[in-house]
C-alpha cells in the first residue's frame, strides 16, 4: 500500500510540474479541467448522486467552467468568486462542523451540494489566478497546505492525545493541528529569510506577502490559511462519513480520490488569491 501511494504521488508530481512549467496553455487548461471534472464528480457522489447522474453533472459543470473561464473572460470576476467562497466557508461550512449536515434525502442536501460545487469552482478559479502570476507562486501557495498536512501527521503521531473532531475524524488531534501550524510558520520564516540569496524563492507567496505586509500580518494570514485547511479537510471528512465513504473515489491508487487530495485546498486557495490581489 505504501509503495503504491509513493508511486502515485511521484507520478502526479511529475505530471503536475511538467504541465505547469511546459508553457503550454492548452496543456494547463486541459489538466485543470480534468482535475475539476474529477473533483466535481467525486463531490456529487458524496451527496448521493451516483452512476450516470453524477457523471452527467460533472460533465455539465466542467463544460460550463471551461466555457466561462477559457472561452469568455470569466476571470475578470475572479475576486467575486473567491470572496463568495470565503463567505460560504465562514458562514455555512465552518458552523456545520458543530451543527452537522442535513440528511442525504431532501432539498437541504440538494442545496448543499450546489453550494459546495460553487466553492469548487472558486478553488479552480483561484488556481488559474495564482498560476497567472507564476507556476512557482501557485505551487508555493499549495505547499502551505502540504506542509501543514505533513506537520500535522507527524505531530499527531508523536504527541496526539486530545481529539480535534472525534465525531468527524477520530484520527485528528489538537496536537497534530498545532504541529502543522508551527511547521508552516517555521518553514515560511526560513523561506522568507533565505529568499534574498535564492532567486527562485523570491516569487513564492510567503515571501511576497511578507515583503508587502510585514511579518506580523504575514504570520497572521498564514495562521488563517492553516485554519482554513483544517476546516476544508474536516468538512470533506464529514461528507464522507455521512455518505458512508472511506475515500471520495479510487481514481488515485493509494490516495483515494482527487477530492481527497485537494479538500484542504478548496477553502485555502481563494483566500490566497484574495490576499494576492492586494500584493
């Protein structure tokens, strides 16, 4: 299982880097559309849309996404999409971690599925916006979530005692979440301090944010981003638990589904894009 997981991760990383640095707009758009379609398909399965229905919904949403943001100038409204997503996460999805979700049957579930799909659109809009600055800028933004996840895993294994959300994800602990937060702050600080001597680091999100906003605001923003990543992860876990799924799909051997890999990015990237708009 571990071998399969590592092989899949390496292949995904190679493909991602090759496409992002290829300079081919068509290849980038195809990869984003493919990832978006897979994510939407998996998401609607968690809302009890199965078989051809889920596939059909995913195809319609993907076609609409491509038409809006590739053919037309939909990215002109990128800030609206990112702000809308941030508001949805703050006002609807964050409270649900305590209040719970509506039953799988009924209008409440249908409405929730559409609202969640909107946040997926916003996440992939943010990907296009961040990539518009540079591939390094996008990858450095995503790396914040990856570092938080890795730091949380090892901190949780070593020190985890107090459960973060036992009814949603019993394996996550407060110690793990705090460890992930510390890992992000430390690695970001090292990156910022090393940037003057390493040109590649000068185009990363943390470095540019600190240069424009200062240390205090940068560390506060990174803290908000880490919290958002935890919320995104827990919310998808809540959806899977309600639907009786272990993974969002089996598209990625050893990793589950695409949504399992991007769940924490869904609330984070719109926030990063909003902050980046002020830099």
